[in-house]
C-alpha cells in the first residue's frame, strides 16, 4: 500500500477500497451553509449502503481524519511544501473568498 499524503482511503469491512477523502481539495464553507444528508431517504439501495459505510468509517476514524486534514493544511499554508502547494487548493485564498461570501449582502 502506498502512502497517501493528501488522501485517506475508505475501506469496507473486507478491506476493499470503496472511496477516499481528498484533503487536497478541502474548501471552507460559511457557518450555516451545510445541510445534512438524510441517508435513510436515499432511493438507491447501493448508494445508501455506500454512504452508510462511509459514515461508519468516518465516525471510527475521526481523529485520523482531523489529523490528516491538519497535516495537509499546515503543509500548504505554513510549511509551504512545494509539492503540496502545487497539488492542493490555495486554502488561504479560499478562506478569504469564503469570508467575503459569508459577509456579502445577498
């Protein structure tokens, strides 16, 4: 298994890769802008199952998820790791844009 610096691979109970969290593409959102997905009302049984597996994985691994997010963010914004800067979003620019959006009159 190769080390994924900006990804966290989500696996099912059998160890099969089912999806990933791509920290290189993190974006901020203004408070109150997120909505919860009601997995119970998902019409596709296959997608409902995938979402359930992903949520359970995330709940079991929340410390590792936050740690990896912090690592990627710091590597880009503080350490300025050239490869990470090249392959990740400009987190600081996105934070400025998010703040502008959140405070703009709509």
